[in-house]
């Protein structure tokens, strides 16, 4: 899976007073065949899986938008295991417990819309970083459900004859 961002409205919504709405469309594009790793595109985030909040609070709405799945397949947020969302630390993107300034996420009845509120507890006029990955379940009309995460993709070459290794040389490029 590859997660990337497109067209962030969040920067245009930045304010230091009140609550802003942060609508995020989570496009899930089917692989070929659809049992492979899907591609995740987040429309509405500042980075691959984060958004900076400068307002007092932000109401997030993450709506799944499946693309290219065969008739009868469903894509929903994961309601078991890790749940629909995993909070991440800035930088190394390691899973962390839900920060106390973020409300318990709520799913709608269809398990395709996830909402939560971030209350900016940072010093006045400072930014608050909200970082996460989403966990989904893809279910074909018959067969076992498959679980995927927006950050758990395998990085590999599209050419199977190429072996992925670290580049030669050290940090300075001269092997030192």
C-alpha cells in the first residue's frame, strides 16, 4: 500500500480561534487483483498522515472512498484488532496511545465515516500535530475479509529482477 496526500484544505482553514472542520477523504484504490495491497490517498491532510492544527480545536471527519473494487466488494474501517485508527508519534511514526487531547473516535453505522475532535492544548498560537494511520477491512462477496493499514506497505521494486539494497557509501557519499 502507498499512502500519499492530495489537495490539503487544512492550511486554508487555519485559524487561532474557535473550532475548524477538517474533512478528509480517504481514497482506497483497489489493486490488480483486488486481493493485493490497495493504494491509500488522503485528501485533506498536510502530509502523508498528519495535519497541523493552529486553531483551538478541530473536528475531523474521515470518509472512506473506495475506488475500482468489483461489484459486491465492501471497504470499511476495521472494528476489531487495532480498530479503525492508530495514533502515531511524530517523526518515527511509532504507534502510541490515543493522546488525551483527542476525543474517542466514533464510527457511523456503515463503518465508513470516522469522526473525532482534537483540542489544541499547545501554547497559544502554536501548532498541534495530529498523526495517524487508518486500518480497513476489504470484504469480497464470498471469502475471507482482508485487513490493511495505510502505513503497512512493502517497499519493493516494480521490476522483480532488481534487488533493493541500501546505496553504497556512507553518509558523506564516500563510504565514510
